[in-house]
C-alpha cells in the first residue's frame, strides 16, 4: 500500500514538473507577442482619446506621482495634450483605461482597454456612449450617480471616476503649463 502511494506521488510529481516546464516555455514564447499587442491597443486608444494628435512622443513622457503622461502633437508639431494610461481597482479586478487631456486639463476622451467586471453590469464601462460622457469634464467634476452610474452597478463607474480624478489631479499639480 505504501509503495503504491509513493509511486502515485512520484508520477504526479513528474507530470506536474512537465506541465510547469511546458507552461513556462509557452509563456516565454508568447510574452513578447502579448506585450506587442497590448502596446498596439494602448496606441490605438491614445489616437481615439486625442483625435487632434497625430504623434505621441513617449521619449518626452512626464511622470507625476504614479501617473505617466505622454504628450500628443498635431501634424504641425504643436502640443495638443497628453494621454495617460490609468489603472484603478473595480469590483472584480483592475480596470485599465487611456485618458486624453488637452493642455488645459479638459478630458478629450476616455477608452477602457482592459477590465474584468461583472458581465452585464460593470462591463458597461466598455460602452462607447458611457465613455463619451467624460469628454469636456475636468478635475473639478464630481461623480453624479444618476448620470455616471448604471442601474445595479456603481462600483465600476466609481472606480473609473476615481482613476480619472487621480490622473487629472496629478496633471493639474505637476504637468499643466
């Protein structure tokens, strides 16, 4: 009986080691491609949230607290604003979005790039119409549950608001000219 348990344990150990090795190999192979795709998603989101910008210069990024602001320039080389990738805790996990701000700190767009919120409720933060509500707001805006929330879900939109507020405050304090 004891030999059998040792045998089963050893077999299980070998299988687990092989599976771990395979997972590690697959992760090593796919990690660069996943990073490339994520970067493309963020670059596309920057273009969406700052439609006046034709170029974003990551080499000129400005770090303000935990936030990083990437300047966006129009076709003639004029600074039109900044894009920031914001991460904030939602109901079911982290919500990641790109926030566009003009040079005065007014929101030019918001695009959610990642979330794992409750389907049918918190996932409404992905809704383009809801994201468009943020355009024209600034650091002084206060959350209004009747406008910014959705029926049955206030944690996810409040999380986005918290991220917006954190980013706009950092912009006002350390980036705005």
